[in-house]
C-alpha cells in the first residue's frame, strides 16, 4: 500500500507521539486512530493502520 493513500506519514505519527510525551509518561501512551474507520474505503483504512504502526515503531526507535 502506498502512503499516498493516507494523509498522514509515519513521521507525522511519531511527531504526535513525541509531543504527547511532553505531557504523559511514554508507558501510558497508546497510539490509535482518532476517527471511525468504518465509513472509509478498505484500502485507505489499511493504509492508515500501516502508517500508525510504522509511526509507533519510529517513535519507539527514537525514544525507547
């Protein structure tokens, strides 16, 4: 799946997680979608979930 389908990038997701870490202990942060995915086309929903996972992995790599 291409990231072009999703409006977010893994870098965007990691940046949001990094911002959250300024206010919340990283052990308490659970990355998730911020919207309902039921009305989306399946390929878009799958791409968004892939970017979410990739962004969380990037954040773990950066900040443990």
